[in-house]
C-alpha cells in the first residue's frame, strides 16, 4: 500500500505574535502535526515574496505566512504590507497555475496557542489535498 | 582574521522535556556531520551554569566562532546564551537557536517524526549560523523622566517610588482627580482599613511632590520614540476653571443651577452633583471642573442672566474662554496603570438589574455603606421599578432586612465572554456582608456562590469570621431574580444538596467582576501593546516578566494587566517602578543591533524603503560614488526598530536587516523546504 503523502510546509512567523503563539501552543502542550517548519522573522512585513517562490522551488508543498492581527502589528504597519503583498502574490501564484491551497496567510496572536494548532491543521490538510508539488522544483542549490 | 565558520552545536535535553520525544543523541550525531560543525554535544540543561561553561570552554579550546543551541524558544533563552558567548569573548550575535522544545518536543508525540523535525530545525540553524555576522549594540542616553498613565493606586504608588528615587514623573489622569477606584471604596478587605484613610495621604503626596507633575483631566494623545527617548504629547482638557485661582471652596457648586441634578460618576449613580464639581471631597487637586457636556452655559450659550458660578466665585476663577492645551515632553520610560471597568450588570438581564431598584451592584452598595457616601453610610434603598419617575418626596425608601449577594456576576462566565476569575469579588462580598451586619444588626445576609476563593493573606480567616458572624453561604448560582409582591425572589439550586430554592429577599447585591477598560483600545494603539486571551494587557512573560511588555521601556501596573486586589496592585506598581528605574538610574540603554543597513555600492536611491519604513528612520542622502554624486538610502540607527519591512521592499536587495538578511534566510528555506 502506498504510504500516505506527508506534505512539507515552510512557515514564516513574526516574532511578536505568531511565533509567540506557536511557543504558547508548546507551553500548553497542544498537539499538532510535525509537517510545518517554522522560520522566525521579526515581522511578517519582512517576508520577501521571493521567499515563497524559493520555498516552493526548494521542495516545499505549501507555504504559510503568519503575523499579528491587522492593527496589532508590533511595528505599526508591517502586517498591512504583508497582507497587501501576499494578497497579490496569491493571485499571481494562482495565475501561474499553483494550487491556491498551497499558499496561506493567517493572523495568530501571542495568546492564541490553540488557534495556531488550528492553522497548522488547516494548512497541512490543504497541502495534503493539493498533493506533492513538483512544478517549481529545481536541483538543490549548494549553499 | 580567519573567519571560516567553526560551529559548535549544543543539543539540550531540558531534563525530559525535550529528551522524552526527541532522540537527543541522534540529533547531536546528525549535527556533527553538517558542514563547518566542529563540535556537536548534547547536555541535560544547556542553560545551567555547567551547560554554559561547556560552550565557553569549547569556544576557547576548540576555537569555535559560531554557536548553535538547540533547546527552548529563543524568546526564552536567546539573551542567556548571547551573554554566554560574550563571556567567552565571542560576538554575541554569532548565536543561532533551534527551537526544539516549544515548537517540537512539546507539540508532537511521535518520537521518530519529532526527532526528524528536530534534525531539520538544527540543520536550518547551522546553515544560517554559517552566514552570521558580528553586530555591535549601540548605546543611547536615557531621558531621566517617566510617564505614568493612570492615577489610581497603581499609578500613584509607582509615581511616588520613582519620584522618591529622584526622577521626574509625569502622572497623567483622565478624570479631574487622582485616586481611581480605590477612592470609591469604604473599607478594604480583609483588615477593614478605611480606604480613604490610607489612600488620601498618598494622593496628597503625589499632588505636592516636587518631582511629580500632575496632569489631571488630561489624556495622552501621542507617543513616539523608543526606550530612553519617548516623545509624549498630552492634551490637558479645558476645565473652564483657572487652577491657580480656584481655592476649592465649593460655593460655585452650591450655586450652580444644576446642583443635585447630575448623576455623579464617583457615586456610581447613587448620588448627584452639579455641572461644576469636585469629584469627591478629598480630590487631588482640590480644584473644581466644569462638565462641558452638562453646563448650561457651555451647551446652550446661556445660563440665566449670567452664570451663577461666575457670580459666586470670589477669586474669579471661572473662565469659559479656556481651551484645551497640548503639553509636550520627553521621558525615558512609561508605566501603564489604566485600571479596569466594573462589569455592566445589565448584561446579565436575568438578575433584573435594569428592572428593579432594589437590585444593585457591589460598587453601588460600597457607596451606600461609605460614611462619606450619599446616604452617609445608612443603607437606604429605593422601592419600585427603575426608570419610574417619582417626585423626591413621594419616593418610598426602606432599610432592607433580607439581603442576598450573588457572586461571580460577569466573572467565570463564558456567556459574557469572561472566563477569568476577577479575584476580588469573594473577599469584597465577605467585607460588604460584614459591614451590612454592622449597620443592620438584625439583617439576614446570605451569599449565593460558585466557589469561595479566599487565597490571600488573612483572607480565609476573614471568610471564617464573616460566617461566624452569621452570614450564610449557599452554594449555587441563581438562575433568575423576579418580583413577587413587595419582595424579590431569587431562584436557585443548592448544588450541595441538589434542592431547588426560591428565596424571598428585600435587596439583591450583584458582586460584579472586573473587566478591561472600554477605552483600552486607545492605549493599545498608542503603545502597540498586546492583549492576552482575557483582553487585559499582556505582560512580556506570565511568570518571569509580569510587569514588562513586548516594548522595551514600557511597563504595566495594576488591573490593566489583569484583576488584582490592592496589595497585589501596589506590589506590581512597585515592581514596575523599579523596572523603570533601571534604565533611568543607569542613564543609558543598549538599543538593538538587528537593524537595517544599506549597501551604498548597490543602492540606486529609488526611495521605496523610505516610503515603507513605519518609523521614518530612512532618508535619501547624496554621496560621492567614484566621482558621481548619487542618491542612496541612509538608516537612522536610533530610530530603526529592526522590523525588516524595508528589506522586503528593496528591489536590489541593498538594504538588509542584520541577522535577518536574505542570504541568511534563504539557506534556512533551502533546508526546511528541501531536505
């Protein structure tokens, strides 16, 4: 029997809300799937759209960007930039034929450990449905 | 200098916290084969002294120049390990952490999968560590002053502590007087100290302290800057009374055409005031204020032939021409002590607070039992329905004999969105029950409760005392309060005996809980504070940084952070004051090094970053590039907060956030996306 496909999701989390929310999920011992790998950035506004393409090229099956709730950004307006950038990005990816289920944004605050779990479950589920992503894959770059 | 990376990887067991679900030995073994890794070790507690010593010795003996610690969240111990590196004379920014506890071992059960994930996280950290750069922290001076927002007991205590240490304090209070909620209380539990007797001396102290500038009837309009150097803008609202001339004699209020016709905020509807008023007799400053929403002259432009207050005021203090005034100043630290709101009992309509005059809240009862209150401490309750218009002489009043308290109104109640315990209601209920028995010795007082939480010093003893005095405690929260004849009927179930109860009483007191302030949003917007799940302001760490916030130099005190009794509030205020005094007395702070930096050789001066920066920390300057004058971006390092928005916006990758550079993040993506 074929083994069930386990997607690999790269997530960019802002330090102040979502990363802290994911930490809280840990402190509260909330259990979720291990498919999401987190990269910490100071603000969701730091995430360059090229990071998303790059992650997909490197072999990720899904990408998640998570920041503070709109209006709660630690850096005043960084998450608004992220929202604007990745709203466009999502349409662009859709246009070039990337399943929109592979690309996700969420707002998770530092007190929302349980919401983080829900986000992970949703994102992994969607990536599973979308299946393995091969379109963009290029040979491994040697860093 | 030979800067070829020599990396040490340290995998922490954290007792069994990590080791239980992650095969720590396997991770360390795996890491030893990663590029540039010279040493890879596991240890039971990396953050312990021996753990840190291990790192320090390896740096010295093995010549390590990069360190990767795989343990808990960097939000927990990044500073600890940076110090470790610094102690071994390695630049502290040569540290990278892999979070294999909060985001791995604690959230996954499958040992094999968790171990694989931990390996990936460690590999990502190693690949990033190879490209880390040394950074220097910058030192900035600290303005030796503090802004305290809120003049309740928390703000008062913090102000006094800081002022007594010799630093300037600006104490901003929204209402016309300091004192806050504590000034409304009669006695305080469990010692029955008179609230005013212990509070007013402190109020007077703040009013007269040479280091404290009191800005009452004022609101903070704008805050900018950073720790050590905040720029503050405060709006002093027009009082329409000259503070220098007003003697506080009160003749104006007696003469005012609206005397006794405006519901007093201080008396929470149990008493009345005039349009020109002193909130309460011991108010500090003891200066009158005209209510611009009620004063006839200010609302209609006419008050008889001439305003009576103007005629009555001998010193001529009343000034209808007065305008709001903007005050600007600089401070080094900020303490938020904005307090709480009392739960609005009408949100529990089943208890009939809106319908019956003899259903009152605990704060209303507090004013009734207070000797300085509207009834001079006599328990006199109106009869009939609320909202019924009756002439004063026709109003029926009576002294209740059968009295019931309902506890946890608006606390521990998901239906109103408040899951938390308000922490003071059990004890103030016991106190009020005691005071009622003192005033009405033949009264029958009972308390309907869910649980009695008598956790503080002297609380349990006081609760026992009140029960010995004859207050009956009935376990079971009532479902309904309704009227039958002259009496109120409480419908409940005694949950200890499983028997239904219908209890006829004369007075129902709702022990209302504490809520975040309605205007909390304004403070959040000013200071970028976070809220915890209960909507109170969030501290930096629930245990180890209970007065700090995510913003350096901004501290929390009192109920703005969560419900508290007076001793806890005072303790926290003192904590916040001492935290603020740290930077104030050292006179300097280090500002973070992970800020943006421009490569002038490739910057083309498009100015996208200038527009993107939320802090206006970037400007375009002209520089000489091999004989050509060109425009390039320049970062003001004191203003940059290190968010990285500019880095994501830069078309040529010329502006990079240090420690979060593109070339440092891309390898992380490669590892986590690929391997």
